[in-house]
C-alpha cells in the first residue's frame, strides 16, 4: 500500500494552513482563574479514583478540556495501478490534526493550572447534526499536581497526559512507573471495490479476502508505527493500554443506495476506514519501588 | 441524642451491597425521596446567531435546583442527614407553541446515622447535616459515600451548571468543500461547555460561603452532558453535574481515620 503524504513523524499544526489559536475561550480563562484563586477543584474522577490519585501523592487541580470542530470532506482517491488500497494521507493528517488541536487545548488549560499531568483522558468524537462531514473532537481529563512539588512533566516540559483511570494510575505509580504521554497514531485507508470483490478461488466457498486483509494489516501497522514514533520522542520505555480501533466516522466513501443488488454501497464505492491506535507511554522513574503483594478477593459490588 | 426510629419500613433504591456497606458504617435508609419540577422557559427567539441563550440556561438550571430542593425537603421530613445516589432525570424538552417546557425528576435515598447501633467510638460523631439543619445531597453510591467518609471527607451538595448556546448554521458557507477546523464552532462549543463548568461552582459558592462550615473543598464525579434541541435552528445544551465534598468537622472521630493503604487484588467474580 502506498503511504500518503504522511511520513514517520506525526504532523504538527505548524505545517497546516490554520494556526492554532493559543488563546483559550473566555469562559475557560475565567474558570481556570477562579479555580486557582478559590482553591476549589473539579474533577470527573469517581470517589475511588479521586482517593487513589491522592494516595499516589497527587492533588487533583481541576477538570480540563479542549475541543476542535473540524470539517472533513471525504474524497475517493486514485488507487495506483496494481495496488489493492491506498492511504488517504491528507485525511490521516486532518483527523490527526483535529485530535491534536483538542489535546493541545486541554494541555494548555492544564499548564494554566500549573499541573504536572492529566489523568483519565478521554478522547471523544461528536458528530453534529448541523452539517455533513463535521466532526468535533473533544479531550477531557483531570489535571493533577504532585503534592510534594516534584515535577512530573514530560521530556517536552509539558504536563503528561494519560488515559489511565485513577486505579491504574495508582498501580503504575506504586510500581515505580509514571506516565509521560498519551500517544496516538492513525491511518486512513481507502479500499476500492475491486479489492472487496477480489477472490481467487471458487466464490461458492468461504475464503480469505487476502488483498483486503493485506490493506487493513498495512494500515494498522502504519498507525502503530506512528504511535511508536510519538512514544520514542517522549523517551518512553513502553506503551501500556494500547487500543486499536477501526472507525468509519460518518463519511462513507460514496452515496448509499447506489450499491449492487444486495444494497451494499461499499461494493460500488469502496471503503474509507480510519485505523486509530492510542495508549499511554510510560517510563520507570523509581527502581526502588515494586508492585505491592497481590491478594485474591471476591467482589460483592454487584 | 435522638434515636433513629421508624414506625414503618423505609423504601430505598439501594442495592443489597450498598445497604450492607451503609449499615455497617452506621447509616440506615430513611426512605426514597423524590422532587420534581416542570419548567416553562418561555419563548426563545431564534436569532440565527452564534450566541448564548442565557434565559434557557437559567431556566434549565433553576428547574434542576427546584427539583433537588424539593427532594431535600422530603429528606428533611424523614429526619435524614442526607441523600445518596441521587439521579436527575430529564423528561425531554417539549416545545409548546414556541415555549420550552422541561421536566426534571430528582430521586435518591435519604439516609441517617443510627447512633444506637453504631460502633462505640462513633456513637458521638456529629451529624452530617449542613448549616441550617439541611440534609446534604449527593450522587454518590453507598460504597462511594462510605469510602469518602473513611478518607475524612463528607458530601455537601450536588453541584450543577447549565448553559445553552445557539449556533448559526450559515457560517458553514464560508467553509464549503474544505478540510479545515471550523474555528467559530470550536469556540462556541468550547464556550458552552466551559460556561456549564463555570456555573457548577457559582451557586455552590453562594449557598456555602467560603468561610462557612460547609465551604466545599472540591467537586468530584463531574459529568458534562450534551443535548441537542432541534426545534428551529440549532440549539445545544450542556449540563454539568457533580458532588461537592468537604473535610469532616473538627470533632468528628472519623476525621483522622486514614484511608487504609490499598492492596492489589485479583477479583474472582469472573
């Protein structure tokens, strides 16, 4: 599969036409100022998470968020002769950029609060009804600071981000590891109709669609490669909690209803899929710590 | 010291575990408490602009508060110290000839400390009632409530905030065919969400002043809900809700009870 205009390094907002507005919205500034003055925190952590984050030596500072509304115009790319699929580089780029904008804004809010990091980050996609191809990416998490003033910022001097829950965060810290960043990679692949229909043997038997498999495999590997690149730039030791998802968002590669007699539009227009991987990059910061002993328990909370 | 006494069985929507965990910590359910409010927010003018609609946001907030206050009044009647597991249900906003009508139901279980049956050293623990003998409200589960107490905190009040924004769809014409960030929309959504978060603390600071006995230390379990109203035009409502908590009173024997150091367990439930 041909890679799109999207080499190893993840795209940066600088490379894009729209500069990222570094000013947060009015209400955001007001809220953050107030939180700093009144010393009242807000957080979407559950009680158990809140207490465990405190137990791990961190103070929750406040709920932080960022979002970006993005218009994505899906276009079916030209598939080079002899290939079974192609990466749509500019779409990979756009989807990455939109998430990055949301995460940067969340990070800005956290920096404003003087945070060391953000735990429980959730990256959500909202599809709004008011226009076609419009997505909103939203990042939400709880900003935390180390209670003893030890800096837990990452290699870029920024607050770390992690999608770990309070429980996972406590376990990680108790074992001598700490998160350094929420890392992600993506790849939007276009699979033309002939790949979806390509079969080698008799069509009356079940068989693997080898070319289709290959395209998806390739796209997934590209996405994971980009995830690893991000983690390396943070000098991470590893990535935990990696999830790989296939997303179709809402675009579709063509108009529905033009399909073959079985009504599957993908057979005439092909498929446009985003492979998206995320995880939390971690490093070992205290070799003296080890995981506390593990007990067996029967939970009664059902 | 008033003895908790009931002449009839108390209703509750607690699960078995919640009930057991609460009673072990000395708390008993006093009854299921409900508060409702139907609110007419009047006619909203659709201006076709990207702007906040303060009247609507205010109405949504007011309706929620009314429902919660009625629930609290019921809890007080039951002689409860507070309400746990509050759920706020919204019956969908209906448009009645241009009027926005919203129905809210707040539902939870009123609980009280049973001094007669509590462990000896907790028998003189002060009540968790707020200033003015008002029961506390919270959306915590029974387990969460007990864990919170064990860590030296108590719930104060549900914290709520709403904000309603109108979004101008015609701005989209500026972006036809492009793959770009729609900055005005980003700003509008961002502001709406932040507005809801902002108001979360507004009432709280007024109801529980900073130097008062119930001055909150923080809000936990915040969730931000998005609801799109599709009447005429494009109206989006954000509502944030969480539970404000504060440290236990000076004389409370539970105050210095540290949360035991957690141990790692392998659950055997699967």
